[in-house]
C-alpha cells in the first residue's frame, strides 16, 4: 500500500505525533527514546542529531531501530519473512519559522527480516537503520514512518533538531551520538536511539564534535561517565506497602546521587575547525548512567561554554530475552517466598542452579509435559514484560511487569492524566480484579518514559496467592484468572 506523501506538515500532525528523540527539561541532555510493543502494530524508535562534516558543513545523522517482534512474519520459501517500507522525511522551517515547513528530503527503503521457521526466537530484537542527510543551518522536523507490508499498518515517529553551520565563525558543540558494538560484530556499526542499551552490546562508543574557529581561545573538553542511584530490584508483593514519595522505588532514579566512574580531559590548542572526539568503554553493569561533555575556556574553567549529555540504561546481558540460567532464576521471586529465592540465587554453579530450577518446577507440577508448557508460558510473559514495560529497569521488574506476568494482559484498560487502571473481568467494581497504577511525579527531567507505581492493598494478598497457586499447579493453562 503506497504511503501518502504530502508536501507540507499540517499543524495537527505536529501536535499528535510522539517525539522520538527523548529530549528532557535540560535541552543539553538527550535520553534516547522509550519503546513499548503494541500487539499488531509496527514499532520504531528514532533519533536525529546535527553533526558536521570535516569541511564544517552540517548534516543530520538519523538513526532508526525497528522492533522485530512488532512485524508480521509469513512463510516464504521455507523461511519466515517480514517485509516493511521505511520512509524518512526531513522538513526545514521556512525563514526561521517554527510553524511553516518545506520538505527538503524524502527516502524510502525496503526492509526485510528473515528467521528460519515459525515460532523461533529472532537472533536480534531490533533492526537498526542509519542515514545521513546534508543540511543547512536552520530548524528541522524529521519524521520516520514504518509500514508493515503484511498487515498494512504503519507507525510514524518524529523529532525536531536545530542545525548550526560549522563554516561560520562561532564555536559549537554537537549533541552526543551513542553507538554500540554487537558482541557478534567487529565494528561500531550499530547506532543506539533507545534509552535502554540492549544486552547484546558489549562495548559502547560516544561521539561528538567541537567546532573551534581559528581565532578562538584554547578550549578544555572534559567528559564524565556518571552512574545514578536507581532502583534495580524486582517489584515488591502486591499486598505490601505502596512506596512513599521520595523513596527510591517511587522515584526510580535519584539524579541527585551520582558517582563518577570515568573521566577524560583534552586541551584544544592547535586544532581548529571540526574536531570529532570519540570515547569508547565497555558496557557498564546494570544501572542508569549519563555521559556528559563540558567545554570551557582554559583561561577560566569555571565558565561553561557548552554542555551536552546522553542518558542511558544498561540492561542485563541477554535483555530483553531470557536465555541464561540466571535469567531463568531471577523472575521466580514472584512465585517463591523471599527466603527460598535467596537460597536459590546463592547457587553459583550454572549447572547446579539449572537443576535446582528444574526441581522447583517439577516438585510443584509433577508432570514433565505440563511443566514444560507452564515454564514456556511463564518465561514468555517475562520476555513480553521486558518488551512492553521496561523503563529505568527491566520490564519484568516493574509493577506493571509483575501484574502482567501473574495475570496476563488486562481485559480492559482505563487511562487518565496520572493514572492507569487494569481490569480483569466484567465487574469493574470487584476490588480483587481491578489494579490501579499511579504515574509518579518525581524527578522526570531525563526520563523518556512514564513511571507507574501499583497502588498496593492488603486485599490483593488473596488474589495474588491464588494466582501463584494457578502457576504452581498448572491450572493457569486452563483458567488464567
């Protein structure tokens, strides 16, 4: 189905489209985008960063990540294939206006993904795409549309970016690009446009550019990699006490408490023009981080000329998939007692841990065939939670992830400004079948996602216990709730 191309951007479109660049309250800080998978709809995240060529001419570096599992696969010559059209449109503001735009670039690419057979797990979670578009100084809107050729459905994401001309006499600092090296590859070919750094990345690289005119003073370029204090624990029980305002589980990330892990300092004295600076490091442990760049004059280091930063979350090694023995053990906290789970997690040998996990399932379910079906259903829910609810931590660890794993997709969802209600059943007044999630009002200046906290209640103790027993008895396969 051909895409409808229009030579202008209606104002209503600008209001409705979700910006994908993950801007924050501080315009110097970029966060990448947040993504959640909606059944039957293609999903993408994108970013656009203004960069400069060696001759100082600016261009837009546009990166797109397409979620493989959001595409429809059909059999083709013994393989399962997905086909999509990716369209990139670039608009530039007319005469410095922020309302009137003219299209200056449009590209269409055919995207094809193949997997060996139906039901197999894709070898990667995203398809990454990158393109560079020459640009002049000005204000731009960039829109990317992905249309699934099998379902006919499409999704559009957009962002805005200001381009400065590196050929003039004013110094400048670009935003920070984040790239990653897949542990199966040898080069830094994968741009990262999401807030979450996928587990397959073993090395990440930050890239930015400084433009220093010939008559500029000596510049000091300082970089820091900082780790924020954040909540990385699994969700607490549904009948426990709801986290209070100011607590770490409520805030998610405490931006006021940070630790500097790595630093660098570079003096720009002889170099002029466009200076590209790269900083590579191993993907840090699970947590939330900021890589920041600060440019100051040597004569007065207290004066900050430019400040740019890129926030990101480092996820577990195999995220969002469940592949290692540890991945299998951790989510069992939602079925086991805490003391039993602590004993399980103290087992260091992978083979011994795997045997302990198998004994746990078989001791409860008895039948191997039934156990296999329940195990598959349970860990499918864990992976789906990672795909849909990941924020500053893996999706299965969030409150929504907990409810989703135990109860499955809600029958009905009601949304308001700061609240989401999940309803499991036809009686919306049944307090045991209705779960309320409150959007936090904490420090969200650098979060590209909404953080929801379950409004816990003692009345959930019974229904949570009953649901756990359905999993452990196997009746979850017959009566999900």
